[in-house]
């Protein structure tokens, strides 16, 4: 599944792949890379998340939040990788991108839920 959204001068792309019972999610924008990756799993109603961040990168919150929300929504193990880079980014653009990441994750949850029902 692939969802994309244009935010100012950036295109965010969320892609997912089903691997057995698990989900592999990537969220990229601008110059694609892996800035952070988070692994989440839900057991007995409790979700646990571990995150790794490449030196100098700031995507850990996006990866951690995405993995946790999606794992809780579907009770699946989720590996969520985030890599977003925009040269000369402004504070306003950072806030817009953070909000857009949250929105695209929610759109993914709704779209995936709908596809699971069919």
C-alpha cells in the first residue's frame, strides 16, 4: 500500500508491506533515507516500542509514534522507518511536516482497516 501527500515543497510517502502477520512501514520525504526505525508490538493490551536513530537525525519521534499507533490499531508487530530531509527547513515547515506525518499515519490506519474488512 502506498499513500502520498504534498506538504509545501515536500512530498511525504508512506509505504507498507505485509510480512506474515507483521507490518513493515516506511515514511519518507525529500531526500529518502533511514533516519530512525522503531519496532513496536502489542501484547495483552500493552504496546512496547524500541527505537534506533542514525547519528544526527531527528526522526525518532515520528518513527516511535507511527510504530506504536499502528501496532495498537492492529495488534501486530510493526517496524516503522522514517527518513525525511528538506534543505534549509524552517520551523514552520517542521511543524507542518510533523502534523502531516500524524495525518498520513491516521489515513493509513483507516485505509488498511477498510482493506482488512474486504
